[in-house]
């Protein structure tokens, strides 16, 4: 195992205290992604770090992660009677055990009682729910854990799609990298968009995915369904001819199949109709143009074969829960 020595927790004057709660078998990125954001976000009024971070566990000491790296932590008792600005419970496979650890849950309830904001990353939502902190609230977690959250804690209003949700002072995020999106959104709320933008630039990440945006990727979804790669060449051809009329007859001809047989085989293999697949590929192409060019939304719609701006908007809302304009605003803010 690789481990690191914990640095003394000496908060700067005026810095917002962020306390991370960890337990054995966390996902390393669930912790270090948001930790990186909060550790280096600058307060524009002082020019100094806007947050002071601590990593805690029930007993303190080295905590195993899902990698070869172990994480040093302070005993949670050091923070039970201190004011906390943001409490973050991280996720990982260990959440399935942590959610039944009564001492951990009681400590989290006490920490939350002194916190202005309570957050979870990924399956950390299971631990928050077990502590009773998500009752009656909207929440999200990694899509693989949404059913468990819903079944085990029926008082929680589970939403599968968003990458993060803010319900009052409770923030929950979806899988792994969504914790970075949530942290950037929190920095924007606390310190202003410019500070969050600077952090996004520093981390070479997008600034910032809207919370309502879907955690599912159309490209990844196609790859998962078409595991044999039978239609990989066809998908590449579609992407290269995205502005053309891509009706099923044209796709079938490209696949050297009859239209009827192609439609049946394609749907069976991928779980999508050819029309839905073309729509998803067009959406991917539109996303790239919105991110990387100054073309108007209307021009993007034409170049990606949607042709009609409203048609593209409806597709974005249905597939991603965000409009093309809002998508661009989030992803292109760092270029303005």
C-alpha cells in the first residue's frame, strides 16, 4: 500500500471549513476530486484559499481506498463540536458496510448538526440516507446504487439522471467525477463563478456541467450495448456523414443489409432503433460543436443534421435534461 502523512489542520482566518468523512474501501477519486477543488479555490476578496479542508474517520489513521493508496485521516471527535461550513461524505463499495455502522452514523448526524451544508459523493448518499439526513429530500447517487437507495430508504425521493442535486442545504452527486462538478458548483455559490472557473481551468476540466444534466453518456451507452462491435463501422460512418439524410434505408445500404432485416438486427443488438441511434450520435456531434466553436445554436443544428433548432433543443432536453444554450454556457464559460 502507498500512504501519505496527514498535514496539520490549521485553518486560515476566514476560510470555510470543509470536513470530509471517509471509511474503509472508499473510491479514491470520490475524495480527492472535490478535495482538490476545495483545497485550491481562491477567495476573490482576500486572494487566499477560500476553504480549509480536513479528512476524518471514526478512529482516525490510515484508511484503505479502492486503489493501492491509503488516506490519512483525523479522528472524527476532533470536529464534533466545531462549526463546519461544508460536510462531505464520500462514496465507495465500503458504503454498503458504512451505512450500518451506528457509531459512524451518529458521528455524521452530529457533524451535520454543526454544518451549514451537507454533501455526498456517489454512494456516500447511502450513508447520508442511513443517518436520516435525506428523508423527504430529492437525492441522487451513482446510477448503479439508485435502486438500493430507493429500496432501502423509501423516504428519499431518488432521481436517477442528474449529476448532482441541491435540496435546501443538502447536496448529493452521482458517480465519481460528478463530485468534482458538485464541488465546482459549490465554489461558484460561495466564492463566485470566477473562482470556480479558475479552478476548472487549473484542473483542465469542464466548467461546469449543470446539475440537471444527465449522468449517462450516449456514446458510452452504445458501446456497452454493442459489445461485439458489430455496428462500430456504421456508427463511425454516421458520425462522418451526420448532416445527411440518415433514414433507415441509407443505414441499411451502408450495412449491406435489407432495411427490414437491418432495423430488426440493429435494435436487437443495441437496444435502440436506428432512428434513436442517429439522434444520439447527432447529439454527440452537436455537443462537440457547442463546446469548441462559436457557431450559433441554429448553425449547429444545421451542421449536425437536426436542421431545426427547436428539434435539437427538444432532443437535448430529452436525452440530457439541459438545453443546447445551457449546455454551451456551462462548458464554454472558461473560454469567455
